[in-house]
């Protein structure tokens, strides 16, 4: 009875304020449409891709007969680890400096924030052209995983910086004051109190960065190349899953394998997100 009364009261409130009722309908419609589009995309990929997940698709060596995804999958993992290894320390330490050490209202800090926000909006193909001109040609690295990793690190650095900065800002000042009151120094307070409390927000930024790395194509085509093999070192050329899927679909001869690659890419992203969530919960409990 109380639930019915509550629902009736809400309806009467919305009827008294037509604007609020219209806004509620718009919000609900937007949520339903977003959820429906997401379900449609996932279902479309699975329906078209799952039937083509054949054993030959997982052969160790790529050939025109099997269009194996294994080399691209391994290259994707290597590219992700290299990019995070470069970008995460710089992003986290930069955010710590901006929040904990730089004075509030500092003009230099405002310039850095404006720069990071600007870099976040630059198209990925521009990063790819920069990586090709600087890492591939000027430094002489050629088309290599290392050139692609440095290019992607530059791309995701603003994202990691901003998310880490917001996570650090969300930590209450009482945590810092309590640590200082117990005699801890600035460095110990930051790395033993503030940063562990901000870990969930930091990992959220890392997860978003991983998603951008895994789904990137334009920047990698100009830096890491499109060789469908596992390179012998990070100075060798290799394609990731996203580049592999793009090449298969653009050729028009391997559309079934392209859909199957999309399924593997989807599973990889979901698995990484799930693993990151588990790690975040464990770190939070600790």
C-alpha cells in the first residue's frame, strides 16, 4: 500500500509540474535508447562472429588460408603493456604534482590542465602522423611496436592525468590532516594515505586508456605497421587486433574472419574490465 501511495504521489507531483514530467520521460527515453543500441551492437557482433570462430582462426602462424588472429592478439597484449608501462607512471606522478605539490591558483598548473584537455581532443590520426614523423623517421625506429607504444602513450597520457587528478581531489582533506597530525611527512602521506584511497578512480582511468589502446587503428597503422606476424623484438613491426580486423574488412575477402575478430576483441575488452574491477575491489579492501 505504501508503494502504491508513493507512486501515486510521484505521479501527482509530475502532473503538477509538466516540465519535470517531460524531463523524466526524456531521461528514461535516452537511457532506454542507449541500452538498446548497446544490446543491438553486442548481439550483432556475436551473431555474425561466433559461427566463424573456427580452430584455424587460432593457428600460431598467419596465412591467407586461415587469417589467424593469434599474432594480432599477442601483439595487442604487448602493445597494451608497453603503452601502460610508459604512460601510467608519468600520468600518475604528474597528477600528484598538480594536486599535492603545485599551489592552488598556480598559472602554470592551469596551462598544464588546458594543454591536457586540448591533447585529449586531438584526432588519433594526428598522433599517428606525429609518431611516424618523429619515432619512425627522425629517431629511426621504423615501423615497430616500440614506436606504436610511445605514440599510444602520448595519446592516453592526458586521460590518465585527468582521471588521476580528479581521483586525488576526491580524497577528503581530513585524511591528509590526520596523517600530518600523526607526524607523517608529505611524501609518506601521499603514497601511503592519499594514493591508496584514490586507487579506484586511478584504475578507472587506466581501464579507459586500455580501451582506447585496444581499439586504436589509425595511429598504429602509421607507427607499428600492419605485418601479420609476431615480431622477434619490440623493434619489429606487428599489427594489433583492431588493425587486423580493419585490414580483413577493407580487403573484402575475409569478412567472416573480421566478424570473428570483433568477437575476440569484445571478449578481450570485457575480460580486462572485469579483471580491473576485481583488482580495484581487492586494493580497496586492503
